[in-house]
C-alpha cells in the first residue's frame, strides 16, 4: 500500500519536480535516487535502494562455483575487513598519540590507562595489524596454489605483491611508534641490516632514520609514512586490486583437473548469494579480532632506553627469517642476494612459461599435490638440520675470519645446488611438468623461510644461541 507522499514522489520522478508539491526531504531524496521509478511498497523500495547501492561495488551476478568457500576461504575479504578496521582504529589513535621521543611512550600510557576503551582501541589496532599479515600471506598461498596468478590475473598478482609490501611496511613503521624498549631495539636491529647493502646501505639507513640512530627524526619519518604515505598507497592499490578482479570476470573458476573446461557455468545474483557470504566473513573476522583484543593486551615494554640493549635483540617477527639468515650467511647474501632473488622470483611467478593451464586447479594435479607435500616435509626437516649443522659442525670452515667466500659464496652455492638438485629430481623421478616442478620449488622455499622465521622467533635465546627463547 503506497502512502500519499510516496505516490507524489513517484509522480515527481516521472515528471519534473516543480509540478508536484514535495517536502524538502523528498526533494533531497529525489535528487539522490534517480533510478527508474516503479510502484513498490516501503520495504521493497528500501531493499532496492540498498541493492542498487551495493551493486555499485559488487558485480550483479557471479558464477555459482566461485562462491564455494573452499576456493577463496574468504581470505581476501578478511584482509579487506582488517584494513578497514586498521584505518578506523588508526585514525582514532591519532587523537591521542604524540610522535616525539619525549611524549610518545607517555601518550600510549595515557591512552591505555586514562582514555575510556583506549586499551581496547590499541589492542584492536595491534591484533588487526598482525592478523592482516597472516591473512595476506595465506591469501597469497591460496592464489598461488589455485593457479589464480595466470592470465588474465598476472597484473593482479603484482598489485597483490605491492599490497603485501605496503602491509609489511605499515606493520614495521607502526612497530616503532610506542617507543618502548621492544620497539626501539627491533627497529635498531632491522635498520642496521641495511648497512650491509653495498654503496648505498648506510646512507639509506640514515635517511630512513633521519639520523645515525633511532631518534626524533625517525619517529617523525615513521609516523608520516605510517599514517599518510602507506594509507594513501593502500587507498590506491586496494581498489585497483578489486577493479582487476572485476576485469577478470571474477575469481578463477575452480576445476578438478586441467582437462575440465574453464566455463563459468551457472550464474547467480550477487544479492543475496555473494553479499551474504561476505557479510558472514566480515562479522566473523570482527568478532574474532574483538574477542582477542578483549583478552590479550598489545605488548608494551619499559620506555625506550638507547643505552640499554636487551639480550637477545630481535627484529619484528616477520623479519626474523632474514635475521636468522644473517647468522648463517655473509651479510651481503643474507640481506641482499637471497631476499633479492626471492622477491625477483615472486615477481616473475606469473610470467614463467608454463606447460599447462592449471588455473583453478588446486595444486595443479593430484601429482602436484603429492610433490608439494613432499617438498614441505623435506624443507621442514632439512632446514632445522642445516641450522643445527651450521651452528655445531662447521667450525672447521669458520675458523678463519668470516669471509665472503667461506660464509657467503660457499654456503650459497650449496643452497643453489640443493635447489637445482631438487628441481631436477622432481622433473626426472616424478615426471613432473614445469607447473608442478615450479610449485614444488616454491613450496620448498616458502616452507624453509617459515621454518627459519619460527627458529628465529622461538628457538633463539640470549646471544642468539640455539635454545628455547624465553
Ligand atoms: C591488503 C591486501 C589484500 C587484499 C585486501 C586483497 C583482497 C582480495 C580479494 C577480496 C580478492 C577476491 C577473492 C578472495 O578473497 O580471494 C582477491 C583476489 C586476488 N588477490 Fe588479493 N588481496 C590482498 C593481497 C594480495 C596479495 C599479497 C596477492 C598476491 C601476491 C593477491 C593476489 C590476488 C589475486 C591474483 C586475486 C584473484 C584470485 C582469483 O581470481 O581467484 N592479493 N584479493
Ligand atoms: C595496513 C594498515 C596498518 C597497519 C598494518 C598498522 C600497523 C600498526 C602497528 C603494528 C602499530 C604498533 C601497535 C603496537 O603494537 O603498539 C601501529 C601503531 C599505530 N598506528 Fe597503525 N597500522 C595501519 C594503519 C594505520 C592508519 C591508517 C593510521 C592512522 C591514520 C595508523 C595510526 C597508528 C598510530 C597513531 C599508532 C601508534 C599507537 C600505538 O602504537 O598503539 N595506523 N600501527
């Protein structure tokens, strides 16, 4: 049943506004809702308004098969929710945070003790930030293992890598802001790694720090990068990422094998099928972050003391893999050559020449799945073994001063030989095509890096000696 005002509003949409008497609110509403008028009741019209608003952001329909939760695990959506949460909580933190060595720590203490819900706000920001890193990493793995980086999604993989870098740097620059012992020394040790970059290293470190060690200039730099530059970068790249998904006609179509055609199949309306799933994922993430934030406080040590370094001094957890590499390799290899090759490899993944089109097929094939599993098991055993061997059994080649050859070229050549041998083995023994072989290599390297990170975080004690980290 239409109300009289509703009727005149519909008439007004068919004619010109001047011909019908409307209240000012109706005129404003009319100026916003310019769609095709139809007679509908109140509830229906509200639903249609909501729907047409959503369809500016979401496609009208999607292939039903891409809605299967086991394709995306909702990870991209989770990442988006966390980014939004970080923006919201970050903006609120700005009202109390003061970016100077004299005031930063005190402003955090004030926030958590004096401001209502201040501790919760800080916790939300902290756990969302760490959760985002984890979710984005898993999202990256799912995209890789479903072959969703191949054409027409190649560029989106690269945009994703930029997003990964932005999330990593956001975490890193945020880490310093509380200006406690943990923050000060983690940033000192991480930025000191830059010194090992030939020619530009020290200059780059001093430029980033705004001086020779973390101080007022560093806080100002990190604060500006954290709350302006990186958010601007995310605001540009996240929508671009989503735009590319639309341009690729949605997600990769899941298939059981490469022989199955890549047809979209049945299409369903986004509203409610997609939107309801996205809303469920968003609510779950919000509930999880809120629960964690209610029970676990973001860490805060004593105020930063540049004269007293903790033992051991560790980088933030996501850089512990590189710090662990530094224990085993000459700094040139640990900081430049190995990470540089890894980043190059990640950038090139979509552009290798693959034998088969396995887009949408989990792990390429059943054989690919087995080989990936074997690679993960091998790396989980071989990496700790190599760390142990290097710590206790290589004294003979470390007797002299740690040199570019004994500490760098030699172990690096061994590493390359292991990788090449592994690649050859899977190609020869398992008759793998190059999709499966590259996937197995990727698994080997990523698992090794994760294991190195875990060793650095949990198994390095005082003096960075092997043992349980207290
Ligand atoms: C802030 C970080 C990121 C956000 C918010 C984000 C968000 C999303 C969302 C919502 C999707 C749709 C489907 C899904 O949930 O998987 C998606 C797909 C995709 N993402 Fe991301 N992503 C991020 C980072 C990354 C990274 C690090 C990579 C890879 C290096 C990446 C590569 C891709 C690709 C290739 C697709 C298309 C997948 C397909 O068609 O199945 N994204 N992303
Ligand atoms: C991807 C986005 C972001 C990430 C990953 C991130 C990460 C972090 C991290 C890890 C901290 C240290 C928290 C702690 O453990 O004490 C932090 C602090 C902070 N962030 Fe962010 N942040 C992001 C976005 C933002 C935005 C958009 C703003 C504001 C415009 C912001 C403002 C702040 C402020 C003021 C602090 C200092 C307060 C504190 O340390 O508790 N952040 N951020």
